[in-house]
C-alpha cells in the first residue's frame, strides 16, 4: 500500500504503540484478511480479537496460519463456579 493511501486512511507513525480491539462476530478468511489490512493501515502493535472459539487445541494453529507474521497467544474464557452451561467469559486471542 502506498504512503499516500496510508496517510489518507489515518495511519500513524511507527514510533507509537497502537492497540486494536475487535469483536469479529465470527471469523473466516474474509475477516482475517480485513484484520490484517486493519493492522497494516493502523501500524498496530497489539491486536485483541474477541471471539468464542470452540476448539481450544487448534486455535494457535489457526492463528499461525492466518497471521504468520505476528506472534499470537490465547487467553481462554472461564465459567464461574457452579456455571456448567453458556458462554465462558474473558476469552481473548
């Protein structure tokens, strides 16, 4: 992407830390392409993707394939004691 387009889209300089938090409401190839563009345009240093993933063991592999130029880690969601159904809280990738 040329510098003129980056400036037009509001990209910042590389001497700052930029954070993005995004709730993707589902994730697929189209959304990961959009997230990669968002990271590039905004020179993001840290990205938080808020999503519920059902297969914990394959999440790291998925992110390594979709975001090979970035380091990623997952914070699993949790359920309160006594809660045995429903979505867990606090999970981030």
